[in-house]
């Protein structure tokens, strides 16, 4: 998309307005900046989902937050259609806004020098996170806690696996706790798969999770008895879901702990209640709750 400055000159998406009109911070502005901080990297589509506003409204809000340096823009590589989707991270005035709101902002924020692989991975995780968070809100459930891979990389466990000389680092892509009234709290790890590892390496990861459970390391860290591992495939075909499902099944004696689906099947209405998940030990697809 090419827009115009106040003087009528056309500008590219990565160019800020040289003289943007004065801006008074609104509630929507503050919400967007908080969303971007919480999720670290968001697309316009993500912001539309979170803010529940029209594309044109969100585009206008993001444009002025960018022009006034509350947000910075990143761009994925140009696609075959010729478009280059804009992604948003915090900029200096956004950090100042959060600090004025009493939010302690961490120093290790995303920068503009991020690989396309990292961006694709983070966007897919955020798509899943937003869908399941909004689904819980609509059902009267609660995401009590969410840890990102950034959180988990700062403090993780190493797991001993039979047949391996060295302990394996267990660093999920996310971890969350889901509270359902009258049923209690469930514990979930999320693995986002984009087809970059062999099925044998994935099977090693399954073995690591099994050892993590049996060794009581999970119970000691999270003060809980059990967990599920949700593997979400993105960027490749549905056949990959079956391949990972079969690789987990070959490990054996893993119960119903490992769940698999494709990101294309996930949205707010489906993620909790539709039978879109392949589950280890089950012949038919299941719903998460």
C-alpha cells in the first residue's frame, strides 16, 4: 500500500509521515500498544482480532501510531502476490506510554533485525494464542498464565532420555494454564512445527516430554500433576500432522498426552470445541475440551 503525506507526496509503507497531524492518545491507542508489548510482534490482522474493530479503523490507528513513533514497522519478504505485510513492534514512544501507565517494560524487546523464519514462527504462535484466548473469554474460561518461548528460554529444564548420552534441553514454544470452572486448571505446552525438523528428531522431543513427566521435573516446576503437548503445524500441508502423530505413536506408552492439528483449522470458534485434534492413542479426531 502506498499512502500520501500531508503535502500530497506519495510514500512507501516503510516511510513515516514527515509532518503527521497532532495526535491525542486514545483508549484504542493504549490498548494497541499494550497488545503489541504483550505479544511482541503483531500483524494488522492480529490487531483487528484483538481490538475487534474494522480493518479500515485498525489501519488508520496503526498508521498514526507508526507515524508518531509509538510503533515500528517490519516487513516480511515480498510474496508471489507482490504484497509485503507490515508487522508491528514497540518503538520509543510506545515504551514511554507503557511506563506512564505504570507498566515495567523489559529491556530485551524485538528489534528490526529479525529473520523471516523467526517472524513467521512468532506470528503463527500469536495466531494460535489469540484464538485460544478469545475462545476462553467467550466460554467463560480463563488463561491464567502464558509463558512465551522468550520467557522459557531464560529458565528451562534439561531432561535425561534413555539412549541419549547427554541431557536434552526442553524449551517449548509456549506454556499456558487454562482454568475451566468446576473442572479445574489444565496445563499445556505448545510446539509450533513448520517442517524444519525430521520426524526422528521430533520423536526425541516426545521422549523428552515423557521423561519430563516421569522424572517429576514438571511437577516440581509447575506444581501440577499432568500436562498436554499441543503441536500446531503451519506453513506446510496437513500430511505433516499425520507424520508427527505417527512419530509420537511409535514412541509408545505416551497415553493421550500429545495432540496435533494444523493452524489452518484453528480459529476462535474451533480451537476448543471442534474435533480438529489428532490425539495419541485415539483413532478419531477430538475436541480440546
